[in-house]
């Protein structure tokens, strides 16, 4: 099993943040299915203020490239991602179109 940690910001608007959380409390079934189909075994998202932190545990053969290809070919995932951009704000170091950025592990007990 692999573990990945990623970060993303939300637009700093309490109403938008609340809406974003509601969407994630009742995520579309097609979205959760696409996550599992890509080899993601578990996923958690945490928030402080407008900063998000995601932990993903995946199968050993998980690939971000394969996940991205699957997402591009899934109209429902594309619809979800477009909707989420209403709430999300790329980190300052993100390239054009990038959302979640991989975090570097700096400590392990």
C-alpha cells in the first residue's frame, strides 16, 4: 500500500466553504466509484480555514497518470471537477490547471 498527502486551498469565502463541505458529505456515487476504480483504497480530506489536506492510501500499482486518464474519459468526473473549481483555489506554486499538489514528508516517528 502507498500513502500520498496532498494540499489545496479553497476560496476564502465562508459560504463557498460551507457549500464545498456539503458536496463532500454527499459526494456523487459516480465520483466515489471512480476513486475506488483507480485503486484508491482510502481517502480523507481535512480542512483548516481555507486550506485542505488530503491523505490517500492506494494499491501498490496506483498511478496518478492512470487516474488522470480515467478521469478525462469519465464525463461525470469532468462535471464534478468543473463544479469544484467554483470553490477551489490553486496553491501559489501550482501550474496552470493544477489542483491538488503533492506534499513532501518531512518527519516520521
